[in-house]
């Protein structure tokens, strides 16, 4: 079983995907930089979790 993502992370990531649909890619490091630029986060851990979830969602959408 994987780690459960909180509602806060899921809500923010889905909003980012709606606002910038083509901006995010399959690369975690690029997504990490984009999350920092597009949101006001003060926590490195929260930024990394959001970037990882974004990467996972973009990989899933591209393989479908």
C-alpha cells in the first residue's frame, strides 16, 4: 500500500492541473520548480509531496 495523500494536497494539485494543464511534465524536478513558482509554499516537504503527486497524475494521463 502507498502513502495516502491528504485532501489539501489533492485539491491543490487538481487546481494546478486545471489552471496550467500543459505546463507539468513527467519529470519530478521540473514539477518541483513549477510548484514553487506557481504556489506560495513555505514547506519543502509539502512542495515535494505535491510535485510527486503531480508527476504521478501526469504519467497516468499520458499512458491512457
